[in-house]
C-alpha cells in the first residue's frame, strides 16, 4: 500500500504553525505564566515573550504529549502562593507533596531541600521577569505556585514504575475572577455521590488508581494487577477486562455495571457464542476465596488474551494455560490478521502498489 497524502482533508502543521499555535495559547489564556521549572531538563523557562522564528512571540511552557500527567493522571501536585517576595508555607507544601508521592509509590527525583531551592530560583526568576517588564507593583502581585510530579514520559503504556519521574513547577498570575463576596448558589449532583460506581463505565484520563495498581503488581513480578470493589470482588485489570472459565465449563466475567465493556471482551463473547465452546456465558462476582472454582483466568485487552496463572500466589486451575484460553488466543490472532471481527472501512488515501 502507498499512502497518498493528496487525499488528506486535514492540513499537516508546519513547525512555524505549531509554534504560532503555542503562542496563541499563551496570548489568549486568562492566566499568565511568569516562570517554569522542568527537572528533566533541570532548567528554568522564562515567561517573557521569546523572539523566535521570524520575530514571532512564543510560549514554550508545555508538557510533552507522552507525559503521564495528561495521559494517565499519574502523578501528584501542590498549590501555593508567592507574595511580598516570600514563599508562603512552601515547606508545608513540599512535605505534603512527598507524603502524597509516598502513598502513590512515586519517587520524587529531588530531595526536599533541593526542591525548595528550585522553587526559590523559580520565584527569583519570576520577580526578575516582572521587573524587566516594569510591573507597577511586583511586591503585592500574587503569584500562584503549582508543583506537579509526573511519573515520567517516553511511551503511552500503563506503567510508571520503569520511568524517570519529573518535577514541573510554575508561577503564574491568575486571570480576573468572579466577585463572590455577596454570596453564591450551589447545586448538589446527587447521582454522582449516591450511585455506587457512578463513573465505572466512563473511560477517562484519570488512571491514577489503575496506574498505581499496575505499578504495584509489576514491581512484584506481576502484570496489570486486578482491581476489586469494597467487598473484595474482582473487577478488571488496569487496562483490561478479566474473564473466567469455571471448572463446570461456564464462561464468566465481572458485572458490566461495575466495569467498562472492552472491545476484546465483546469479541471473545461473540467467538464463544458462535462456536458453542462453553457451557454458558454469564456475569460473575468472585473474590479470591472463590478462585478454587476457576479453571482458567485471563486478561482481555487490545485484541489479546493474557493468561493469568496465579493471583497473590494462588494457583489458577493447574497453573497452566487452559484450552479455552488457547482457543481464544488463536481465534483473536486470526481475527487480527484478517480483520474478521472489525469490518471497518479501509483508510482512504491508502492505495495499492
């Protein structure tokens, strides 16, 4: 196949257009970032207008697209203030940041003392920027401090334990805010807080709990880990559905009211329904104590079946890959090669050689 880009309906951005877009973001947002720190570079970035690319002003204070903060919400943060040339309670914020990182199992690549020094350098640069711009009252200007700890970058998978953490910090001037001194109205979203698992079927960027779960399992020799509900009933992997084959020949999976219906699970169910390979297909709620009823257990993710041979050192079945697992692996491999289960339209613009 040859990709014919003449058939594209969306323009490919040039470097100049990308930088102009970043400038536009900086020029139009209500808040103004004055200075930023990036521990991966171990450098400060000035929030002045950078004269780059034929005199166009730029704003280069961005996160890489492969950073785990926007991709998995896998990290932690703190917020503080700088005013009157002083860092307000910065040590308390740093202590809490380190405590949060410990809870998440995340390493911060700086000591508390080093991070405090970086924040001081950041504030010094911010005040110099304001001075160079002839700010009318830098002393009383409130600068909002944001500190983020990301579990790293480099790819888009679920794991953070094998990556280099990064500290970002920024000082910015908030945009105009509402006058709330005369009081406000509020509304309570009862469904969100009273319905169990309200977000269970929503696929969001907030993978924090799942990413921590995957890291916990991976660092102990596991794979995705398995999420449970408050009663200890098994639900799903970090980026997968799970399914069981029982010793009586039934096939089951955790209730879809508590999990996201993955496309691989849908395909596996279709294969089993058409092949009459299992006794029945049903939703099941199992705890670790119920695994003695299970002959086979596996992850279903990205059109792959990953056999689970042990959970918390409890052997599943005879501890080997079972026949239904192998059957689904083979069928999905055929489907991936022939696109049997995904009769989508071929990408336009791809032409036969």
